[in-house]
């Protein structure tokens, strides 16, 4: 008869004990969470993790106020200021700087916060970093400076700002390339012009011996070529293996670039170190339109290389039907032999190119009697 009363008493006692345990657990949990937060606030990745995972300005401010280490880095040496610069957060950059972030901090690869911001084209962040005293020409380990990466990535306004702050436009990277070289490589006309106006050296070569004009010719950037020539680039300067800009443009089949160089006074028959010319390389690479242009402009079709080869022989060697047709129609000498005694006909025949053999005999039927 009293069992229900006893059961209720036990149940009430258990409930009270359970609630007490919950309170103890909750207190312990809160203490543990706070301890973890406090520890994390001083950990190497707390600020970086917060920003990387969507934390806003207020989140970062709370962490800073809680004692987060503003100069903490990740495994690559990236600081929170690097990450803020990378993402273009000017307000956050200024907040971090006000909390003592080092404006010239560098990653393990030597990249400064300014270089990071310049790479991404974040004008406002670049401005803030410069105002905070960032070293404007501080190179990374690869030698790339802020203005070099800004130029390479087409960030015109950043390039202009850096020049206004007296950035040096001619500092070479480890490979010898300058901001001008990089702009020419990428066909960036406006940036190229800005750099030239700022005094960039149009004649400077990289470690391989390439001039900005040669770089522009390789990529077929005709407008860049015109701009460089107007600013005094030597049109017949020689680079690796004695190649000229014309030779390079012809090699890669850039018709308009070749035309610009020819009409600007490039020497048509200037020889490579093996005795070949622009016409040779265009014919051997199968660039019929370039071959036609060079022939029309008066290139010597019968120049022989050090091995006695001709442009005509190159077409037979590499099975280039259209350049062969152009050269035959223009009157190239089919009887010239190389140092091994090969003519265009014997080369085509023994190389197994029946189309070429047929075309040669069609254009020069007298050869069938020889």
C-alpha cells in the first residue's frame, strides 16, 4: 500500500540528482569550451581559420580582443594579413594593422602582403598597405616584385599606383624577366605602354637572351610589337641561337606579327646560327601563309644553310605540301643539293611522301627525265 509513495520518493530523488548532474556537466562544458576558445585564440591558425571559413570583420575583432595572435602563421607561413590581402578585405587589413600586424610579413616562399594583394589586383588593399609603409619592391624568393606580378596579371590600376609610389620597373626576377617582359608575354598593351612611359628598358634581355620584342613576337602580339618599335626596340637584335624577332614570329606562324616586322624593316634573310632563315623555319613548320608573305616581300628562296639545305628541302623533309607549292610556283631552285646530295625530289621520294613527289614532278616535268 505504501510502495507507490516510496517509488515516487525514489523517482523524485533521482530526478533531483539528474538535474544536479546536468548543471555540473553544463558548468564543466562551458568551462571547457571557454578554455578551448581561449587556447584557440592564441593558436597558430585561429584567425586564419575564422577568415577562411567565412568569418566576418566582427568575428575577427572578437578574436583579436580575446587575445588572438595577429602574427600567427599557417604551415606555409601565411599570416592573417596575407589572407585578408589575398581576399581583398581592406577594412580587415586596416583592423589587423591597427592591432600590430607586420605589414612586410613574408610567407615561407618570401611573398609579402603587398605582393599578394598586387597579384590579385586589389587596389584598395594595395593602397592601404602602401600607406602603412609596405616595402614597395620587396621581392619573393623567385625574385618577383609586386609590380611584376601586377603587370603579369593585367592589373593596370595597381601598376599605375605602384609606379606613382616609385616602384622600380626594371627589377629582374630570378629568370631575368622584368615587368615589361611579362606584360609583353601576355599581350597587355596598356600596361606595356605605362611601363615604357615610366622608363622601362626596352632592350633588356632575360637570362635566356630574349628581349621584350622577341617575347611579343613569340606570342604574336602585333600591337605590342608596334609599340615596342615606336619606343626604340632594336628590330634586328639577336637572341638565343642568333634568332631575331622576325625569325621567332615566322617560326610560330604569326602572320600579322611577321608582316609588322617585315614592313618595319626587319632583315628578311638574317641567318640563325645554323645558317637557316625565317623562310626556312616557316616552310619547315608548315606555315604556308607566312611563307607566301616572305616570298612576296622578297625573301631569298635559295639560301642554303650550313648543311646545304634550302627552304624547299625543308618542305620535303617535313611533308609540308602548301609551302612546297608556294615555293615551286615562286621559282625556287629544285636542283640545289644539301651536303649529303639530297634534292627536294629525292628527299620527298625517299621520305615516302607521294603527294609531294607528284607536285614536284607536276611543276617540274623535266625532272622525270633525269
